[in-house]
C-alpha cells in the first residue's frame, strides 16, 4: 500500500491539490498547529472515504456500499462518511422534490 500512497500523493501534487491545511493536535493542555499541503495528507484511506461519501450522496443504498467498504454497522458507516449539514439539507430537499413528483392523486 505504501507504493499506492506515494503514487496518489504525487498525482495530487502534480494536479496542484496544494491548499494549506492546518491540523491542531493536543498534547495535554498544549495545542500545536501543524500546516500541511493537502496533497501530503491524501492516502488510500482518502479514496475509500471519498468513494463511500460520493456513492451515498448519489443515492446508492448504504447496505450496498457497506458490503464493499467492509463496514459492519450502519451507525459506524454514517459516522465514517463526510456529509455536512448543508449537503444533508440539499439532499433532503432533492429527495422531497423527487418523492412529490411520484405521488399521484386520484379522485
């Protein structure tokens, strides 16, 4: 996996995915800020999480994604994926619109 991780970092660097990311670490009461280029943080795990998140947002049932990703519980899977409140609200609105279009009223 090390070869893959190095390759994915090199590709991300070449693609200029170089936004600065600050990560705060705690050591006791002390907080230490470390700055990284985004490509330095990308690894195989990033690919796995992105796959899970993107498929979930496209509407693929969690159960199917979990079979591929190896998550055993939906609770852990939902903690794992990255969906912020704004994206969740947009998806909910989209779901409601789709559902309303499928409802037919008969008199």
